[in-house]
C-alpha cells in the first residue's frame, strides 16, 4: 500500500517577500589610560629598584677597599 500525501491547495494569494538587509560594520578601539599608567609605574618601579641596588653594591664594594 502506498500512501499518498494530500495535496495542499491554496487560494489565489500574493506573497510580498521583501528582504531588507542593513549592514553596519563598526570597529571600535578603546584605550584605558589606567592600564597604561600602571605599566608605566611598573617600569619606573623596576628602574628605581635596579638603580638603588646598583648604588648599594657600589657602596659595599668601595667599603671593602682599604
């Protein structure tokens, strides 16, 4: 037995297929100045620590010489 699918009949109608496509490509770059200040503070801190330790090493070295 073969079943037949019932045919769907539609009345006279008009289809209005309208496709509106709007593309809004937008690239945004946000810069947080707080982050850059933290990086600068970190670099300055490392520089100062190295400078202070170098100065202390030189003082110890000079004290050892008679």
